[in-house]
C-alpha cells in the first residue's frame, strides 16, 4: 500500500456504516469514491456513483479505476419475513457471495492494492460458552446470512490469490450508534417507549462495536502493512450484558435506570415465543464475547470510544434528533 492512502472506494456507501465511514475518511483528507445502488448525495451535496448491480465486475472495475483500495460494505443483512427460506438463501448468496466475488475480480482488474471486506462475527456462530471467540476458532456459521458471509470471504480470497491485491477481512459483532438499524434500533426504541423494560434478568456478556470504533478500525485496515492478509474479529473491548445495555440507554434518555426490571429469563423467553419474537430474545440472552487482541497487536488499534459512555450518548443523540424533528415539523 502507498505510505499515504489518498483515494479509496466504499461500496454500500449509503448504508448505516457506509455513511459514517465516508465521513470519517473524508475528515482524514482521503478522496472517497462512493458506490451505492441508491441516489443519495452526501452532506456536501456530492452525488455517489450509482451501481445498478454489484454482480457486474467490468462495471465495478471501471468504477474503481484510480483508487488505491476499496472497502466492501454492500451486502444483504436481513431476510424479509415474507420470503421463503430457499429464496432468502438464494438472495443472500447472490448479494454476499456473488457480489463479493465480482468486487474482487474488479479490484484485481483495476490494480487495487487492497480490499477490506466487512464480514460478520456470525461466521464463528451465534454464541460463546465462557470463552471469547478469536480468529483461531474454526468457523461455524449457524444462519444463512452468516453462511453466505463466510462463503463470500472464501470467494474473495480465491479470486485475489496470487495477485498483488491484498485482502483484509474484518468480522464485527453487532454495530451500534445513532441511527443503527436492526436489533439495536429495536432495543433502543424499546427502552425509550416502555415504562418498565423487562430486560434486567439478561446478565450474560456480549461484545458490541460502536460505529466510530468500527470505522476507525476500517481506516487502519485500509493501509496498515501488518493488516495485510489477516482475518480479524473486532469489538469495543468492553463486554456488557443486555441488562447493562438497557440501563445505559435509559440513562442516556434521561430515565431512571431502575426502569429496567428483573424478569426471569425463562419467563421472558416464553413471552417472546408467544409474540413470535423468540429468536430475537434468544439472541439477546445468549453470551457472545469477542477477543480483538490480534487486530490490536497487529495494528496498534485502540478503540476511541468506550462502550458504556457510547451507549448513553447514542440514546441522548437519538432523543435530541427526535426533538429536533418535532420542532422542525411544528
């Protein structure tokens, strides 16, 4: 890699992680080419380069021309509730395997020096048992999404093998921060809305990563010489329980953390199954710990945000955003 990274591309630039990453890279003076399937100007009004499909390697190669590296964020992360299992798996494979493979071909054709592929901690499974997961643990994906992410890693590695284009794979756990979608967004809304939040009995530890910490790690992965060829797990470094998360969010919302009440886990699981949310609560209740020391040792990475303070700030910023929008619509 060049000593100074001056130009890179980001796929999925209009997504939750993509928007933050582009902002952080630009703040470092890096010229970022934003690739997205959506028409979405950034805060400066600059238009992204719209990509009709990430499966078109020649078109991607043209889009990557002149870049030193690319961060591949574009992926399908969620299965639609009304989608049959087979169709959902096919959609995951098309986006997360075939799309990643086409991106790798494009990066190799365009002569890029590095591809940073954002995968998922799910390739190691959905839970741990008393010991945090590391890169040395064998992959054991349990869900179609995680299976497709692991297959995507292997497809990209195969395409780039023997070429000057280096590969770095990052496997983050749940990413949180203002505007986070998915499970964290639902948890944030729950803590904000319910008079009593029945999550105080969920004490098993979980590793998370704040959006700023993830983007900081990605920036290092783009250029650090000792990151080349690595597949790294990431996390904040401060493991917290779901009960802790709920209390920190409550404080951020200006609420008394005592609103997070202790409901026995068995009762919570039963109620969740009756409401069709059994799988979601099971994920929250299980332990999932990550040891990111390999990436820290290789690159000197120090996550800039601490989990508890970042959780409080996320809730406070969410509340401020709602109030700001309310004033704007008044």
